[in-house]
C-alpha cells in the first residue's frame, strides 16, 4: 500500500474530500464557511459548522471542539473509532483507489518529477500475510531487547517474539497500512561469528517498499508534525519506550524514493534524520535532502552527526535511540545540523 498515492489521489480530486467527510458522518460540509483552501464542517449534527478544518492541499486536519490534530485519515479514524488499517481500507474502497505503478505520481504538481528518472524501485505492492502466521512463533518479549531499552509494552505492541527453528528473536514488519508483510530475525546471542548474520529475514520482503513504525506512529507524527528517521526496526521501538512515538525505521541506511514520498506525504513540519554511529555524514545529508519540501509547503529537515563522538562512542555503531533520554536530548541539541 502506497499511502502517498492514496493521499495524492484525494488531493488531485477535491470532491473526494467532501465524499469522505459525508461518508464519515460530518455535517454542514457545504456551508458558507467551506471556501478557499479549506473545507470547514461540523463534527456532528447541530454542532459548530467551523469546528472541523481540512486543508485541500495537504489534507491536514483539525477538530477544534475535540482537540484533534492530524490529517483526514486520522480525522476519520477518530470519528468512526477505527484502527489505522481499517480506516485505510475504508477510504480506499470509498474513492476506488487502485494502488498500481501507473497511478503513482510525485507530490506538489510535479515538483519532483525529475527524480523519477533516478527511481529504480519496483512499486508493486508487497505480499501480505494473515496475522495467524504469527501463531508459528512464540510471541513474547525478548530479554535481550529489554536490556537494550525496549520496554515490555512496546515489544507487545510490535509483537516481538522468538523463532525456535532459527534461534532468532523475531520482529514482524508491516506495510504502510499495517498489514503483515515479513519478519526479520535477530540471532539471540551477543557474540556473532564471521559466518553468521546478526539479522536475517525469517519471512523475506523488500524493505524499500515499506517503513517500520509507519502505521503504528502515524497519528502521533501527524499530531506533533514531527518525524524522526532511523536505520533499524529497533529505532522506533526504543524511542517509543522513552515515550516518543515519532520514530520511523528505514531498514538500513538507504532511503528509497518510495519511502521518501510517503514520509513527505505526512507533511511534517520537522524531520530529524538519526543514523547510526559510524555512517558517513554525506549519507545523512543525502537522506535529509531527499526529505526536504520547498514548495507551497516548506519543512525543516536536519540530521544528527556526532563528529567528536561525544555521545556515540567511535566504533560502537550505536543509534541515537540507544542513549538514555537525557543524553539523547543533549545529542540532538548539540549535534544536529540543518540542510
């Protein structure tokens, strides 16, 4: 599932916003206050006809009477009390969304069209699996992850478990709407032999076609208008264990165009790239630049680089999220650079 393409279809066809709001039960949609670049309506019959706002260009949304801030997806989710996955399914059916290669366009009226020539990703949707496939594994928190600062509650949320056959801690991966697409396995041992892979797919999938933590943290990122980008699946989980539900994991130190488009489709005002220690600064700069928006909507993008290894010891390959919260905050303040 390509959330960027779904949102772009709605943005390109303004009448779909009204269709979605009507379907979800909002009222007074065609009132005098619906004008310019915004739809204004009421949360319910007899309510304030200006209390709900939807931006036609970005789909960012607010409900002032309920204190809700996000986008049209989170707005419908709150209104109908649906999960993120069920909300995406409902909207896709409602607007006849077809998630195919030909339907994919870059945002902002072709501003990024030149990048298309550099894209080598196959945008076919990932194969999904029924949740029952996890019954083949022991779904329980990992003591190793607990020692790494990933809480019991967060491991439960992400359904961390154990694969007896391979002797690996398993971490399920999901597509952007939250459906299971693969499983990564981490060897449950500290010392890794030369012939062994610390991480290996238990169920293979293409990481460049999804983003770890996207569906889980979508609403929080929308509300804060801030996203933090890291390398591994442990990055969002470690952040959430610190009470920061803004993390997204790329599954490596490369940002695919698919991932970049979908992160930008969140329209976050701020993005911070948080790569592991030891990675060349130029790679962080390249990733940050691919996340920069500079059209009618501008965002602020930066990256962390601890040049003097004040907080991330040289050779440690630590993630910023591995640090205690106070030290991580100091790292961000002292070692962040804008692009």
